[in-house]
């Protein structure tokens, strides 16, 4: 296969130039910066938590911090929600605008940015004043101040407005291009946020109809199992909402950066449609050990979770094939000789290559989480954060950092400052992450609990020692890695050579062109696939709601933090 | 849709691998009897201390080599905090919570349940080895979460 692909590798050509007006680029830039600001707060708390597992307590150095759990809430919300969605709110609309060569709607762009900022301010108020130390999962009946829930709703609304912007220009483009297939990059970017929109509805119901009225005192009690189920209804798909923008980059941009091409247009579209269908009806695999949910339904969700692993398997092959093509175009020979020939000196590419490598382990550990008998051994142990730091904490975060290495220069028009510092950041973060996750995973297998301030716990198992030390060492390296990333970004904005930024996004051509007939054409009918997704969701969740409702309002709020 | 032969082969093998893993899970559940908690009844959280069987937490023999282990989680302790059970006996854990969500995990075993207000959690397990096992509340339950633990002595 290798020779076959290499033989047909021409140099990737530049498409017709198009740039968004500066006024729009500025909003996209600021949206990114909101995410980076959140990430700054998030990583300081991350460092404190990793060290606390190693028995070192630095929480006393944090101003206004009243407990470990307040910091953990800040860490989860800032890194997993604000950073990720701020990035996607900027990245996906930019991809669609560029793919269709159309301007975004400026009012919607500002509205999306404004709601993101407003949501952030409300959440920051609640978290900083210790009125919302409920962790990002927000499990009732632990109750937060209403500003926390309302703030998160605004953050979600900002993602809906970003989607609306993409749909709007897609509609305009279709009107002007009757009978033309929408470009791959636009398709996969839009599908990513369509999936998220659908996935975000249960959490919107949870917050708007249950937690907000309850936190305001309009209703006295709430239903802990129902709200928790609504959370995970959104909560597993949310990880795909983080991951799919990274996949957009891996599929459509990374091949170009590596010197290859997208292997197959149709297969790529199929992968994203499969994610639209299968990401959501899988939430019970986070609730395997919960009472009140029938075991048979948990099994249905287990099967669907294994199903959603399939498009990731396809991705592993397709993206690797694109990379192999690039490596051979750069003169790589033999079975594995193409790997060292990849442009590892490009910090944007190297970050994403390292992200892919760590994601292999993230994927395997995820499959173990989904395997419901094995889940009983690791549920709520540090195994779980060990796992998801190799998915959202690497595949996603590292890819977003890698993309930033071209996107910040592209949006500011300034040359990336400190290529070598950026490369060092990638490697230090990756090595730190692997050490950290190895520690969390091994201690988790020995039963070390997650989300626990072990420094003050009256119990301790000597078997956890190695894992705890590795967690502390790895977490510290991760902190150093991200700190270097910030140095690069700040210096690029401040000192980067003006006018020397990239003139276009690094998008790739395809090896196997878009289908001109046959069933693959139907992959573009996103509305139709949304209906299929809803049917699957009704099958997977319907029996639970039918047998469970009406809500069981049993719990008053507890603010014991 | 045109798919490269190698990719097709990879997809087929990958799909088969997933099916095999699923088959192993079915085997573990059906043949080995490893079950997850399911629907096991509802209860009013504020009244757990006066509702049977939770009005009498602890270990109760229900048959030859068969015991109910009744447990309540409350911020930030378990009732009872220390449990003694015989090795090899069939233990039916019956647990719930008085206030917020708690976790109930016996370290090194698959006894791992969430305690959710309003719901009763049930799980059956046999200890094969005598010894002292740590019980950990592994779900965040407020400022004193890390103080919530217990001990189970298998003899």
C-alpha cells in the first residue's frame, strides 16, 4: 500500500485565497484568548492536585482558595469546559468560513463571544467565592449558587450561536452553489457541532428545569438520580464534542502539514456521521455502578459504546495512512522509515503527532471503562482521570495547542515566536502526561480514589505510593510544558514578526475524491442523520424515562463545602 | 464508496475485535454471574434511619453461609464503620444514603456502588481471602469527603 500511495503523491496545491475581514478575525482571536485565560487558572490547580496526590500540599499558596475541592471545581470547569469550547467556538466557524470562502455573520460572532464571556464571569464569581464547589459534574443534591448553573448555560448558548453562524453561511453557500457537494472541511466541522447541539439538550433540561429553579429556592427538592442521568446523557457525548474538533484537524489539516493527503473523502464524512449517531446513546456506561437503572439498559449502552469505538478505529488507520503518505513524500523508505522523515520540527505537527500516540492509550483504557464488568474494579478510582488525561488532556489539549501554533499566527498575522520552545513544550508535556497517567492508572487499579484530598485522608494504602509519586512528578512536568506553551503564545502576540504569519489555513487535498453518485452523497444530508440519531437516542434512553418518570423529588439542597 | 483493501481489512479485524470483547463481557455476566447494581427499590432519604432494613445497619445472617450487609452513607461516615464477615460467605450488600451522593468501594474488589439519595443499591459478593479491606467513599460528598471511610474484616 505504501508504494502505491507514495507514487500518487503530488505536492499539495494552494486553493484560491480567502481571508476573513480583520473585524471577524479579532473576535475569533479573543474567543481563543478566553480559553487560554481559563486554561491558565486550570493548570495551576492541576499542579496543586497532582502534587497533593504525592503528599505535597501547596494549596496554602493560592489566594482565596478555601478547599481542595474548590480548586478541583475550578480545574475541571476551566480546562474541560471553558478552554475546550472557547477553542471550538473559534476554530470550527473559521474552518467552515474558509472551506466555503464566505464571511461569518458578525452579529452572531459577537453574540457567541459575549455569551461566552458573560457565562465565564458568572461561573468565576460562583467558584471564586466558594459558592459552587460541586465539581464540574454538578451532582445534586450538592447545591451551587444559581450563578454557577446560569453561567454554564450561557457557555452552552455560546456554542449554539457558533453553530448557528456555521449553519447560516452553509445555507447561503448552498443557495449560491446548487448541485455542488459541500466541501469536506465544512461538512465535518458542522457535523461536529451539530452532534454537540443535540447532545447538549439534556444538560440544558437538567439545568433550566431542575437545578436553576432549585438553587433559586423556587422548588425545595430535586431528583438526584434523574439529574445525574441527564448529566451523563450529555456527559459522554461532551467528550466527543471536545474530540471531534481535534479529529477535524487530524483528518483535514494534519495531512497537509505532514505532506500527505486526506485518504478518502467519503470515509471521513462517514466517520463524522457515525459519531453523530453513536456519541449520545452511550451515557449509562458512566453509571454502571448506579442503582435505579436496569442492568439490561446498561448493557445496551455498553454495546453502543463499543460501537462508537469503531469510527475511532477507522480514524486510527486513515490518519496514519495520511501520515505515511507524507513521510514517504519526504523521502521515507521501508516499513517504518517514513516516521522519522515526518516534519517533526514543525511544532504544530509534532504536538498533534504526540497527541495521537498518547490517544492510543487513552482509547484502550476507555474501552476498559466501557467493559462493564471491569468497570466495577476501576470506577471512581484514579484510573479514570488517568484515562481521560490521555484523551481530553492529550489528544484534545495537545491538538488544540498544536493548532494554536499556526492559528494564532494566522489570526494575528505574526510569525510564531520560539519554534524550539514550542517543540520543547510538546515533548515535556507528553512525557509528563505519560508519567502522570501511568501513576494514576496503576494506583487506581489498587483502589486509590479520585476526587479525594488524600493529604488529609485518615486512610492510606502503601501500595499507592509509586503511583502517587509518578502522579506528582508527571503533573509537574505537564505544568512546565503548558507554561512554555503560554510563553510561546504570549511572545508571538507581543513580539512576533508582523506580516509573517501564514496566509492560509493548512488544509489538505483528498486522495480519493468526493463521490459523485451513490449512497455516499447522502452523507451530506445532515438533517436526515440527526433524525436517525434521535431514533437511536429514543431506543437507548426511552425505556429508562418511561419506567422512571415522573421525577422523584426527594432531596433538598446541601451546601456542605 | 471506494475503500482501500488494507483499510477494509483493518476495519473488519477491528470490528471483529470489538465483537469478541463484547462476547467476553456477555460470558462474564451470564456464565460467571458478575452483575451490576440495577433497580432495587426506592426509599425516602430523610427517613432511612427509621426505614427497614436500614433501621438496623450491620451484618445479619439470612441463611446458611448467607448474610445481608446493611450500610448507610452519611456525610462524612458510613454506618457501621467497621464490618466483620466470614470468608467465603455470600454477602448481599444493601446500601443507601441519608443525604448527598456517596460512593461505596471495597478496595481490591469489584464491590463498587454509587449510593444515590432515594435509591437502594444492591450487590452480591464473596470474599475468597481473609484480611482487612479498606472501604472508601469514592464520590465527592462535600468538604469532609476524604474523611469518609470504613473497614471490612474478613475472617
